């Protein structure tokens, strides 16, 4: 969801509920926030929380990705609405640690973001390291740092994902799972190496939806 400060949660909910392809419940539509912009900025956080609460009550799986710190005080009110383990998953996004002030200006520092992994211990909310998109020649420089983060916080897992681009033919020409077919994967060899290395220390996925499928199929 983007530009949440310009709309309200009721409007967004009505748009979703009126879609013919929207399905309620555990095996239904995955509600994914933060795909296109930051959903945990102060200006849009309350709307994001309202959306999460609404769809948790319906039983749908809900996920959000952010480059902000997620405090337990912001999540504890949502915890009581969770109907099944893994229904709410949080993805802490990072594409670089060393160069974050250049590449990810305006975000919380990686160290502050990573402290969000305390949600796993405090509230039992699955929280994942979200390395997406992998920036060729950049993200891989921090591979050892990411391994240390995974070990230090005992994260729920890692998503190692591709960059999506629009209106272009890419090497594998694979359509991305968001954007209604207008985006395609723009993969690079660094993804394979990073994923292979991280699989040695934690569960590793290529898409956040695979995480949701794990929880609703295996728990």
C-alpha cells in the first residue's frame, strides 16, 4: 500500500472486499503491506495497524515489510487478534548494512531495525530478515554481517529476493507475483550465492508468500 496518509482504512478495506478475487480466511488471500512503499512511517502506521487488525479478524494471513523499527508496543494490541500461528508475519527489510546511509537514506539504521527481531521472543511473532532486492555487488558485501544477525537474533528465517522491474524483458523473463503482470524478475548471480550461504544457518525463501504458505500448511 502506498501513500496511506492520503486515504483511510475503510476505503482500502472496501476496495479489497469488493474485488471478485478476494477470498476470506486462512486459505484465502494474503494481505501484503509495504510492497510499494514504507507502510510503517509515523504518518501511515495507524492505518496500517487498522488494516492488519481487520484482516486478522477475518482469518486471512497478513504480512508487512518495513525498513523501520517495529516496537512490541505497536504490535501487542494486534497479538490478541491472531487466530493461528504464523497468521501475522513481519519482514525487516535491508539491502545493505555498510552503505545504508547512501542506498537507504531516510530509513532507520540497520541496527535499530534489527532490534525488531526481539518480537520473536517477546510476542512470538514470526519475524524475518528481508533481503530484497539483492543489489548486485552491494548486498553481498555484508553477507557475513547478515549471518551474524541471523545467529544473534535467532530470526525466523530469511527471504532472499530479486529486483522487480516494469515493462522490460529480462534474462529469465519471469513475471513477478505483484503488480498484475507488469513487473518481471531482474535476477543476478549474487542471489544464488547469498541464498546458498544463508541456508546453512537458517530457513531461506525466495518469496515472502512462501513463508505464509509454510505457516498455513504446516501448523
